[in-house]
């Protein structure tokens, strides 16, 4: 009998050296060629590759071999408890890029001064030829050491018979360098073509240095994306107290298995997902659900890893462990969503894949025509025209196009309390159609407050409030804090409390002035046979409005009722109205019940409500909206919002929220003010527009200049483009890009 095949396994590895979408494709294709591998998913954001394979396959050594063969680094297999080695690799890369940028910048300044020797009187005493030799010695390490990664990247691309950004930089910088070396050591080569030798050492050095700066900024941004995942992993408890063979013992969380009975004491984090089998307590699930109200847990109810037990003790049976827990799924969702973002640099790579081969072909045709088909062919003239074509195609401005706009845009944002991670965060801004808000802590303050006090006929409102604050004065429950705060604001003093009793999951009771008083939910009232009279109908009305109801009883009679709710922020209504005026659709998403969500939505003018949505489902709801053709911005503040923030086209985190939410987002609002949301979106629109304009200006001078450099105008006007003017066109494109980026400061009004 044929045994059923086992499900395929997965192995996750870290890969160093990937810089763009082209790298992802190369690594994926190489890994798919390993024996037994059925699928590969490479995540550029986390520098990880997840390999799906059968029982019989090449193994980790085969993966290492093909990755090394492609010129990338194999940084090891990732396990659940092992620290990601890419973190150390990224830190090393940032240090390396920083050192090279500093060296390149210092040498570039000196080289520029040598190139423009006549501008600096103190250099005029140095003869020109020795100065050229000094510039050659200074430029060589900049081009070949500082810019080594570009040549390595160009070689990788060439091995796969393609081109990318590295090819452009390598060819342009080397062409300027080679031309200058010839002008320095073989000036007769130029004079034979009636050309005054001119060097472009400063151009070659600056090309490399400026683009290294762009790579440094990119590396720092990538390092931040993994911080969200590291913080999430840090939430996981390290140990669990389990009962095995009738004995209690603390064991590492990795040793917990399904079916284990686990004890949770007050103030402890819950170690894994499970179901309560005995005891009762309230659990703070805000890190998971975003909701501020603790949830009562009793027999038969689910509990989740990393949530915080507040008051009582209980035992539960583990049902999901390791990668199956809700927290682990959130971590996975953040990883997947971050990795799926398409950086704007892909546009440059796509253009480069076509642009560079075309430039090479034009350059070769230029040489052939000028050497074989003109009346007086001169080899040096043909070669110089060939070099002019390469020089004018050099992508100096291309390296500035995105970083300058992003630096200006992020600087503007920071001045207004808006932090933007980078150019890739702005790619979808042009087509944004929908803004989805989390409720608790985002649209609302995140803390309950007393909104209504209803009393039985003849009862004094302040007396009811005074009894309530007396019973809640010793409680740490958020509802208790809200009631006590309301009493203090009314200048009330608590009564002396005697024989206080906490009634877990229902409320509290105590003697006040020799009268037994109760405070709690309707279940507590019914259990103690308290007469509610007309307060029951008032409770239903408040509940319908999404408010939490707390009864106050004295003796066997309810004397009052309080309604508590998490109220909207003062800026919420204006923000929603502004977004609608911008033509955007606004939606609300929450883990709270529909009645509460609908009450908040109606109050703020939000029609589209998504209620009772769990953390994993929040990301799914965002994906569903995107599948409908919507371009979505998600605004949130809690850990539970992190997957949705990462899954959205633009994730916006409120600065008062969690670090994880801010790390997973594309835009962080430092100020705890929702007015910053439309400001951030408008800034995104403008910055993205400038980036696209910059990419246009980065190419336009080069594209227009290439035919001139090739000699198209010579038969008609006798015009040839001297390499010196080719370099000037390069500089002009760079000035245009920088000027256009600076224009953003004047164009954006906030």
C-alpha cells in the first residue's frame, strides 16, 4: 500500500547582500534550482528566504552553495529562538557605508578644489601636471574602493546577462575616470584631435560618493523595518509554570507542548494560547486587541500569549504553541506585509535594464560611424565621442532623485510632527482612495470616562457618585479609575470603607456608613436579587449607545447607574471631515462590538464600520479592500494594528501608540493629534510628485544630450558635444533635481 506523502517542509535562511528587486529575482531563481525545492519566497525587507521543499532535498549546504555562487552571503538557517544574523550584517553594512561615505566626501572636496585650481589662489602656485597626478591618486581609491559595491553589483548583473542601477554607476564613474587618466598621462592623444585635455576626476568621485549616501540612507531604513519584528518577539514570555505529574515547575517556553496545564498568577504574562479550565480573572488584552477594557476570563474562554493577567489566578490548557499562537501569526503577517512592499527604486531598475544596453549600443555605433564612415577618420575623435556618450548617460542625478526629495519631505514632516520612513512609503500616495482608522486609542482617547449618571427618583447624583468612588478607590480597573477621577473632579471625598470584598468578574461590595453597598454589572445585581426598577431600561439605552453600564446599589435597591465610554478625540470630527473633503473614503475598524463601533461612527460621520475584527483579520480586511481596487491608508496605534499598518499601502501610526505600531508603519505622527493625518497624506502626495519629477529630470538632459554626443547635429550645424559639456549636462541635471526637491519646501503649505 502506498503511504500518503507528507506535507512539504519549509526552511528559512538569512541572505546578505541583496539591495534591489533584481537581487530578489536572482536569489529566488538560484534557490529554485536546488534539488527537491518546490517554492521560494524571498523577503527583501527582512533579508530572508523561505524555501519550501520535500523530505528529500539538497539541504542547507546546497542553499549555501548556490547563494555564494551568485555572489551573495549565506548567513545561516533561522530557528524560532535564534537571533536573526541579518541584524549584525546590517549593522556592519551601515558602518562600512558610513566610513566609505565620509572618506569619499572628504576626498571629493579636495579633488574638486584641485579640478577648479584657478578658483583657489593658494593652489595656483602648484603646477598643473603635478596637480593632475595628485587628483589621480586621490580619485582612484574613491572610484575603486568607495565604489567597489557598484562594480561587484554590475558584474553580478552581467553574469545574468542583465543590467541595473549598479551598471549605470559603474560605467559612468569608470568612463569619467578613464577619460581623466588619459588626459593626465597621455595628453598627446587629445591634442592630435585638436582637443584641449580636460579632467573629470571630481565628477567621477562625486558620482560614487553621492550614490553611496543614497545607499546608506536606504540601509538605515531597512534596518528599522526589522525592529518591529524584534519588538514583537520580545513580547513573548520566556518561561511557563506548568503542572506535570502533579508537580509545578517553571520551564522554558520552547518546551511547552499542546495539552500542558499552565498556571497563571496575578501580574504575569500568559505564556501561550489556550483555554481556561479553572479560576476566574480579568486579562489585559490591549496589546493584542487594542481595547482598553480588561476582559473577564473564566472556564471555557480563550486566553492568548503575551497578554497580561490582572487580578485573579487561573489555570488553562495550552492549545497552540510556538508559531501557532496569535502573537506568532501577527509577527508573520508583519514580515509578509513589509516584504511585499514594492520600493520606488524598482522603477529606476526597470528603466536601467533598458537604458544601459541602449547607451552601450549607441556608444558603439558612435565609435564605428566616426572611425569608419567619416571623410577624415581619427581614432582619438571616435573614442572621445564614444566616451562623451557614456559620460552624458552617467546617472549622477539618478542617485540624487529619490534621496533629496525624501530628505526634504521628511525634514518638512518632522517640523510638523510627521515622520516619514522613506521614498517607498510614498509610492501609492497618488492613488490613495480610502483611509481606515482603528477605534480605541486612535479615534478615541483610549481610556474610559464617565459620560452618564442616572439616579433613582429622589436620589442625589453626587451621593451616588460618592458611593461609587468609595467602592472603586482601591481598585486598579480602568473603569474604577474613571469613576474615581469623575468623583475627584466634583470635589467629592470617599466614604470610609469597611469589609471590602472584590467580586471578580462582577464588581465589588463593602459597608459604607453601616450600609452594605454594591457596585458592578447587571449580573452582580441579579445574583444578589437587587431591585433595578426603571434603571434596567436606562441601562439598555446606554448599552445601545455603545456604553459600559455600572450599577450602584444600597441595601437591596439599585440607587443609580453610570455609563462609561471611550470618548472620541477632540480632533477626530475635523479630521474625518477634512479627509472627506479631499475625496477620500473613511472607514472604522475595531475589535469592539458593533453597537459601540456604530455609536462612535455615527458620532464622527463614518459610514463604513468594520466591528469585532481580530488582529489577524484586520490585515485581511485591509487586503480585502485592496483586492476591491482601493488604495488604502491604515491609521492605528496598537500592537494589534501592526499587521494592518504593514499590509496597507500607507501605514500611519499615532505617536502616542506602541513602538511596534510605529516601526511597522510608513508614517508616524509624533503629535497626538489626528489633524496630522490629512497633513501627512498631503505631504505624501507632494513628495511623491517631486520624486517622479526628479526621475524625469535625472534622465532628460542625458537623453537629449546622447544624440548630440553621438554627432547627430554635426552634418547640419558642425556641432559636436565636447566631453566637458557632457559633464556640464550631468551637473545641470543634478542641480535641477536638487532645486526641484528644495521647491517642495515652498510648495507644501502643511
